[in-house]
C-alpha cells in the first residue's frame, strides 16, 4: 500500500454492544467519580504546627518565625555552617539557606492548629470555653489584618464518651465565634483526633451538618482532618482497613489523614525510646493510609519528632540532622506534610523541603518540557508521570522552594499549564504520550 493511501477499516461488533456495555457500567462510572474524584488541586501545606489553646496568642506565628531565625543566628549563622550540619551540597547551600531565612521572615508557619486535645488537656469548662472563644477571635483578626497562616483551625477533643460533649462544645464555640466575626475563613481546617470507628466520623459529619443548617451555610462547607493514632483506625476487628471506611464515612468532608506518631506507637506497645516516624510500625500505618487515600482527594500527613533542637549547639545540630533526615525520608515516600512541635524545627523543615524540590528541579522541568513538546529524551514519560512531574513543580512553587520565572525558563510553561497536567481529566491517564 502506498504512503498516503487510506486504510480500509472494518469492524465486527454491532454499535449496540458498546451502548449496552456503557449502560451496564454506568453505576460503576458514577461510583468511581464519587469515591475517587482525584486530587483537589489546591495547595497542601508542608507542615502543621500545634499550639496549645492557652498558649496561642495574636503574635504566635511571628514569634515562631523570630525564634526560628534566632536559632539560625546562634547555631548556623551562614549558609556554609548550615550546609555542613545538614550535608547540603555546595550548589544548594546558598539557595536553600537564603530561602529558609526569607520564608521565616515572610511566612514562618503554613498551617497552624490551636490544640484543645492532648496539648491542652482537661480544664475547667469555663476556662476552655474562654480559650475557644479567644482562638476564634484571634484567628478571625489574623485573617482580617493579613497576619494569618494560609491554613488555621483547631484540634478538638475526640468523639469518645468521656470527652465527647466537651469536644462538641469547644467546636461549637469556635465556629460560632468565627461566624460572629465575619464568617468562616477560606483556610479553616478542623482536626478530629483519636478516631477508632467510622461511626465517629459519621457523628462528626452530622455535627457539622447541624451547624451549617443553624448558620445558613452551604451544605458541605466545613471539612475536617481525621487523625490516625490508634491501631483500630488502621485495622478493624474483621481484618479490613478501617481508615478506608472512615474516608467514605466522611461523605466528602475529609480533607486529610494525619498520622499521630506517639499515640499510635504506644498503642502498639512500642517502647518510648523507639517511638519515631521511621519505625516499621509507622511505615506500615502510613502505607495503609496512603493507599486508602489515593485518588480520593484526601491528603496524607506524616507525624513529628519529639527530639527538640534546644540546648548547646552540638545538641541542636544533632536534633536538626534528625529532623532533616526524617523530613527528607517522608518526602521521598510522598508524605508531603508533617508536624512540627517547636520553633527550632522550622528551619530544618524548610531546608529539607527546599532541598528536595531544588535538587530535582532541573531534571523534572526538562522532562515535563519534553513531554509537553513531544520531543525525544532518555526517558519515555506518560500522562501519569507528567502529572507527577507537574505536581512536584507546583508543590515547589507553593512553598517557596521554586520561582515561577525559573520554572517557566526551563519548561516554557505557565502555572496554568502545570495545573492542567497536574489535575488531568479522568481517562487522560490511560492515553500514552506521543
């Protein structure tokens, strides 16, 4: 057959066959779209900072940034000394250090949770009432005057019987306070801790539904994170993955799964000296969380380290190296968020995040550029990989590790282009690149 001659195309199946199959799979199509909507395409913070309800103040965010900068000034006053502590390569030392300092000055905390659970403990009702109302007022003021973190909210007490009523009341006071101060901020995040049964998630959904009705809010306006810190939240008595049922029980309101390092470790009998986010028990729990959340739009967050970078310089450096290593380990395993417990953790959180994105930037950007322009390279990428590459670049942009100008220089793409690759239409991932 000569070049340019049209190919003869023949089929054997009647058109009705395809229609019948599509009709038979319609319920599955609807179920797939409902249960697995994909990533929401919004910014995910790189960390969550927990501050007890009685400690949280109007200057908490700025105070954490100033204390983190002071730690750098005292224990790593320049790029070379900081790089030596963390093992950064020469080409990363200056860019990472400069960006860490700039981040601490501009946006030291990306996600803050005022804690009314373990970090706060049992208090007289009147005292917790006042603290919850104060938290609402201060958060509302922070969003109004531009000093808020991108995400802020509270962690209430759990849905277990001894503290259930207290947790519900605190949540009601906090949300009501926000409404009275002008409405719910777009960055509002709530955390439900110590969840053991999917029914507790359902109860949280009903609670939020009632609040939305009472205040005339759009149904589904308020979402929440589920904290995974008990063995029962990973494996149910019948051997099934409880966490998957919890996501479904949230009826679309679940925004995240947060791993609780120390409660979960203790629940399994891990001795205190070995309770860490890189323990095999932690890896198992987070792997289950990750698979259960994949495709649902629910983000997974790692836990924290309780080794604080305080004291003499040698001790601070040891704690920094530990925290940096754990954060890099988590990032390589696609846990893009974690907890930070002390201002001294913030420099190494951002150092790890910035190094992770900067050291892989050129290669990822070049691969995405070749994919977008259908040019040959040493790797044959498909739409799923393009999604991962663009997601990597977007995360780097969101946290400040990368600048849009340098990304555009290498890729020739705009942020809108990157977002188009990162959140493709369902079905696009099955189409191979040309």
